[in-house]
């Protein structure tokens, strides 16, 4: 029963207590007004009394319905449509009687009707506002279109479009300031339209009155017409034509009075184009026809005398005679024609001498010498007569070839002299040149005191190009490939250009790299007949010590054994313990040279910012084996860049560098002693006095065929050193070698008396 004491846990309620709780619950269910709280309390008591769920099912359902109805009641009170609808649905789900929900459903219908009424009003108001906005947008769009039309009309300046746009703008009640620019444009265009009509009328009537045309243009400009307007252009053209016509008449008359034929020709053409009176033009043409042939003849004479060719002079003289010029006017041309005919005759004699030289026996030294002298005399006579050097180029080359052939037959050393240009420093100091090239083989030196000194060599370059220098010595490469020894060396004062001649710079390669390229070019041509091997080595002679440049700076390659000069029985010179690399192509040999050049000892002196402090030597050995005969030939190319001779006082070097300079000068003195001994045919030649002369022993004397470059400065400040170098080279030029090639056994190379620069083939001891 309600309010009974709870039973202890684990005990069962007495049957009468359960019955009493269920009875109480039935009584509450029988009452329509029973509250949810009472029912829940009774349910709790029944459950505690041990009532089953089936006994309590009806009561629980009654509680659920009452709770759902309470929620419905609250939703009706709150007038919340969504909440009420949900509450009714929930009440129906728990089995609430329909009659209990009638009022709630009626309330829901009222809420729905009220909502729909509000939504309808809102929709109506929204539609009304949308319509108002639409109308406003359309009105604004019309105004915007009107504004755009105004803008386009103002931009186009079309009078009809402007008037139409203004009328439309006023109709749409545009602001006055929006219409102001267009109305102003209408006024301007009306003025322009009037001006156009006036100009068009003038053009139509063909007006050429300058005053009237100028006034019309001024009025049109004031009205604002642009120069690009067709009417303005038309009147402007008419005005300019009238002005040109008057100016052309004045110029034509002035040209007639001055007899300026070039101006007269131009003025006649201009007068025709400008519409000048035909009678005035005819008068001017008559003057031109009378004077023009004479002027042309004089011009032709002047041009012919300038170019000074036989055909041009002949034609000019004939034209002068036809134009009836005085003889004095073409007398100069007659004299020049005589000289040109003489030069033509002398040039023909030179050409014949060249052709005759090609048929002689090139092994007979007397015949070659006589032919060379005859060709030289022909060239000298032609040069004196004024024959162009260009025309004599081939003859000069042939004369050089004959000269070199004589020297080859004699076996003497060939000497090329090269004079560098004045340096910027020398020019800034006001230095002038003391040297002058008399001809391709003669150099004249003018010292500050005394008479001019003349030196003759196999070739003189002042300074010549790197191409020209190598062109005269590249044939020696073929000799080396053919099994001969070739030596090229450069001598001269420091800063005279020896290293530039021998090594060159990027873009202007010197003798050494060009020799490398030429060597492998020749080898490539001979690969069909022979197999070739090329070996390269590079060393410097620094203060009486040989330094292997391929080992310098690389501890792994430095040899303990000293580099010693050794002379074989054949006379060939070699260097013991020197590193030698095989080179398969020009790139390999060029790379070897680059490695060596990087290690060369240089220093800055007053004479040269990068003075070579050692003698640089590149040795290239070539082996060739004939595939058919198995003949083995060995050739050698020795390229020597001697350190520069210098005076200690002028070089201004440090104490250590002074020692270097002393050693350099000692070595060059020793070389000079050898040259002097050779020129005097002394029995004892002091080769052993210095390592340099030991190294070059097979390059001077004996069977050596050597090419020496003497490099000199042209500056007055170096004149003494230049003369010393030239005398040194002149002594070397007097050395006479013995060219004797001894036949070897079949399949073996020929023996050589002394292997050197380019003499007989080296002994082929393999």
C-alpha cells in the first residue's frame, strides 16, 4: 500500500500486500482524474510488492498517455505549430484517445491557417518589392544606355548620333551636367560641319589661290578640324603644291644661272613634278643637254685617274675627246695610261719569270739561285714602276720559296725576324719606332746615333699575323713525319713577343699549337699507307737545372734520377729520365702542352709583366711504319721558347730574379759562342759549356735544318737590345749545315750525321 514500510532485501511481499497494491492501482485507473504522480507512485509500490509487468501494463500505458497529453497541452499553450504537431503525433503513438486530442488538433489547424496567412502576406509584399526593383532597374538601365549612347556619340563626334542621344537623355530626365558635354559637342560638330562644307567647295572648284587657301585652313583650324580630316588634307595638299611650284621655279632659275648641272637635273625633275610652266622647263633642259657631256667627261677622267686602270683611262680619254674638251684637261690621264701600260708589261714579265721558275731543276743550287735573282730583279723593277703589292703576292711567295730552296740546298739555318707593335706603355711614354721593313726580307734599324743598319733574313714580319708566320714554316712538319728532325726556336729580348709567337693566345694560336694541329693533319692524310705513333715530353731549363714539366707539381711523378742530356752515336740528343706520354690525337698533345705551360716559371719585370724565367722545350717524337715495306722512320720536332735576354739595370728585378737573369744571360751567351764558332768553322764547338747548348747540339751545325725566330721590340728605348738580337740572328744565319742523307738497309730508316731541327732522318734504333 501507499506509505507502507519497505520490506527487507531478499524477502518476498506477502500475497495480501501485492493484492492491496494492485487493488490501489486499479482504483486509480478507474478514476479519470488520476494524476500522473499518483499513478507513478502506485506503479512503484506494485513493482516493489512483486507485481509482474503484465499486471502493470495497463497502468504504464495510462501513465504514458497522460504524459503525452501534458506535452500536447503545453504545446497548445505555447502556440508552437511544429512542437504541437510533434506532441500530437507522439500522443497518438502511445494510444491517447482521439477525443482527448480534438482540441489540440483544432488548435493546430488554427496555427497552420495563421502561418499560411502570414506567409501569403509576406509573399505578396516580396513580390511587390521585386516588381518595384525591376521597374527601377529597367528605368536605371534605360538611363545607363542613354549615358552610354551619349558617351559613344561624344567619342565618335557623329552629329546625328549626338542630336539623337541628347534628345533621348532629355526624355529620360538625365541630369543637366550629364547632357552638358554632349550639347557642347553638338555645337562643335556643327561648326566643323560648316567648315568641311566650305573646304569641300574650294576643292571642288579647284582653287589654287594661296591667300584664299591659307585663310580657309586657318578658319577650319579655328573650328577644330583635325589635320587628318580628308577636307583638310585636300586643301593642305593644294597649298603645298602651290608653294612647291613657286619654290621649284625659283630653284630652276638659280640652277640655270649657276650652270650647276647636278642641281639643274634635280630642279628639272622637281619642276616637272611641281607643275612648273613647260616653257621654263624646256629652257633648262636645253642648257643641260649642252653642258652635261663635258661634265660627265671630266668626272670620268677624275674617276679614271683615281682608280688608275688601263681600261678606265682609255675610256675616259675617248669620252673627253668626244665631248671636245681641251687637251690640257685630259693630259694627266694620257700620262697615267702610259705608266699603266708599262706596269702591265713589267707585271707580265714577272708572271713569265714565275712560270719559268717552275720548270727548273730545284736540286741545282746554281740554277735555283740564278732563277731567284732573276725573279727578284723582275719584282724590284715592277715595284719601282708602281705595280701593286697585291699583284706581286704570288711572285713574292715564289721568290721566298726559291730562296728557302737555296738555303735548304746549302743546309743553312733559316731565320725569320718578327717585330712586335709598340706597346701602350711605350706609346704613353712617347716612344717611337726605330725599325722599318724595306721589303719582305729586309729590315732597316735607325739608331739614335750613327747610320742606318740593314739586316736581311729569310722573312721579315712587322708583325704579320699568326697565320702568315706559320704558313712559312708549316712545311717542316711534313719533314718530321717523313723521318727528319725539325727544330723551331725563338730568340730575343724579354718582352719582344717570343712566347706570343711560339704559344700565342686563345683566338691567335702560335707556332706550337699550330704545329700540333698540322702534325695530326699530315698524319691523317698518310694513315692509308703508314701506322703512326706520337710521343710528347716537355721540360724547362731553369738556372742550369732541367725540370720535367709533366712531373712538376705532382709528387707521384717526380723521379729521383736527374735529367741528363745524352748524345747517341748517330748525333741525336735525348734526355734521360724524362717523362714521355703517347698522344693519339691533337687534343692529347695540346693538353700535354697546356700542362707543361702551366708549370713554367715566370715573373714580373720592368720589361715584361709576365717574363719567362726559363727556356721552354717541347719535344715531339714521331714513328711511322710503312704497312707494305715495313720501313720504320723516326722524326723529331723540337720547339724551344728561349727565355728573354735582358739587362739587369733595365729589368729592375729582385735579388733572386737577378740570379735568374744572370743564368739566362749566361745560357744565351753560351749559345752565341756556339753560333760564332760554327760561323768561323772552328774545329772545337763549345757545346758542353752550358746545358742549353748541349740540349740544342743537334739543332745547330752538323746536318741540322733549323728555323730560328728572332723577336724584337721596335721602340727607340730598346734600340740597342734590338740591334744586338738582330746581330745575334744574323750570325746564326751564316751557319752552314751539311745536308747528307745516307741510305739505310732495307726496311730500316736512313742514318743521320747529326739529328736536329729538320735535317736527315733520325737513326732508327728501336
